[in-house]
C-alpha cells in the first residue's frame, strides 16, 4: 500500500493540542485592539490578482514569484491573499468607509499564502494578526499602532524583542533618492551579486537586504534615504519618535530598513526576536498613504502592521496552561436501555445548565470510563446505573448516591458555586 496523502509542503495542520495557544493569541489581540477602538474585519481569501500587483508592487518577490494565482471558471485571474492590507483598503473604498469618523480602525486574524522556501517559521500558508488605521496621517496614529503591537507581544510573552524603525519619506524624495542609489550601485556594479545587479533599475532598495558580502561592503558606503527626506517627512518622523519616547518604548533607528512590499511611505517598522532563527521578523508594517490611489481610490492616509501567529508562538514563553474543558463526565455502569436514556437526558440537562459535559461514546468498561474521565481532566464523574447515580467529586474525593439525575446535577451546580 502507498502512503496516505500528505498536506502540501510548507503547510501545517493546526491540531487540537495547539488550539488553546492560538486562542490565547487571538484573545490577547482582540482585547488589546478592541480596547483601543479597533473593530474586526474579515475579507475574502481570494481577491483579483490586480489588487496585489498594483499595491504590493510588480517588482517585489511576493508578486514576482510567491503568489498563488489561478484563473476561475469566468476567466478571471484571482490570487490567494499573500497579505491583508491591500484587501482591507479595497474594502474601505468599496464600502465608502471614508464617510465614517476617521481614522477607521480595523483588526484581523487571517490566513495568508506565499509560495516561499519553506523552513522553520516560514510557511506557504500562515496566519497573521494585524491592525490597520485608515484615514489619518497624524503621527499619533503611527506611534499608537506600534505601541499596541508592542503591548500584544509583551502580554503574549514574546522573548528577545527588538524594534527597528525608519522613514521612507514621500514619493518625490524617494524618487530622487532612487536615482542617487542607482548611480552608487552602477559605479560599483562589478562588486554586486548577480541578483542585485539584475534589479538595479527595478528595485535598487532591495540591495540593502542582500546577504552577499561584497554587496554588503558596497552598501556600507551607499547614500541613505533618511539623509534625503523632505522637511515635512523628517518632522513627521521626529513626532512619531517623540511619542514613542514619551511612553519609553525602546527602538533603534534603522536607515536601511527595507520591507518586502512597495506600498510604504514615511514610517516603517519591524519587531524581531532573537528567540527565532533566520526568520526573526515577528511583525512589522508602516504607513501607506499612496496605496488607495494605486487601486483607483482618492488620496487616503493609512498605517498598519501584521504579525505572524506561528512566529509569535515560536518566540513566546509563559503562555497560560489551558484549563480543562470538561467538568462532568457521565459514565454508564450497566447496559440497560433506561441507563442509556437517563445518562443522555442528564448530559442534555447539564449542558443546558452551563456545565461542560462529555458522555461515554465508545462502549468502554466502567473502569475504562473512569480512566477516560481522568484523561479529559473532568472534575466529576456521574456513574449512571439502573439503581441510581453515583457522583464522584475528584476535588474532594467524595462519592455521593442520588436517586435521579436532577438531584445529581443540583449537587454539581452547588459544587461549582451555582445554585
Ligand atoms: P510582512 O512583513 O510581509 O507584512 O508580514 C508580516 C508578518 O507576517 C511577518 O513579520 C511575519 O511574522 C509573518 N510572515 C510573513 N511571511 C511569512 C511566512 N511565509 N511564514 C510565516 N510567517 C510569515 C505584511 O504582510 C504587511 N501587510 C503588514 C502591514 C500591515 N503593513 C501595513 N499594514
């Protein structure tokens, strides 16, 4: 016989034992963001391919080689979302959210798809938590959003965090700077790695990301964008930094911070963790004031971030041990039809009363049923038989006999402080 089919490379099943930790990430994210006025949004898993080519950018790795694109029955090119910011800006425009009080603050927990080289912390389907504040270019939006991610990562116990921030300025300054950088790269072309050389015109900024030693030596003397920003953008960046200083959130200014998406302008940032290996980026984002226009919307400011759920879990310590879910296990001490009916009715009544309850579903012996109750960490076992119900409380060690289910349930409720 051949092996059973496996999940695709770079994907993973979220097994029941991992569910509680992932729920903790969701709950902390919700509580921190909703307390700050963010509301949840969910967009479709696939979008028109054009949404990403226009916003994330034709020259990026994501668009050039990582998108899962397909043609549907109506001959439209669709793409499984590689990220969620462009879909959310699309939804903002589509639903006229500019009419709401600004900025519109939205959060999400969504799966994303990128055809990347799979390794620890890098998958082809992964999950992001994220927050987007659309409709204001106030530097307080940037600082607050960064602070909220810091709070989430701290509450989740993510270890060894470092925050790097930078500014890419506005498009005019970036254009002028690109020409300067291209000239520097051309002047040193013979020392550059082939992939960097091939992208001098398309995406010169990515040269800062190169791991090649000789390229890195060239980049060490390259002009820096931060030294060529317009005054307005420098002021904006200074205000973001002063607000981060006001809450004593430590950061390093990284003038060469390059993000893998082309829609950024002004502030960019990234949290990395030294508890992770090569894939050290836990979360990042920035300002994207030009994105809406790239998809035919009016000029609209925006700022946001996303963080990888799997990377958070890899770098987190001290997440809470999950509480046992089952309180009452109903065992059947004999095979009489009345016993089965009584235990079934008791389970329904217990659930209605709010007591998490499991029943025997696999025909185990009574000893096996007690063992199973222990495995699911139930506090009580109600052993139902033709002659009544024996309720064992594992917390007190006491066993009490009852004539019927109602009396046994009343005892469970009293034991849990509900009467
Ligand atoms: P990103 O930096 O491409 O930004 O992704 C954000 C986070 O998603 C990364 O820091 C990382 O934790 C996680 N991540 C990315 N790729 C993978 C992967 N292949 N496997 C596992 N985790 C991964 C964005 O996606 C932007 N949309 C963020 C943003 C929101 N900017 C503004 N608003």
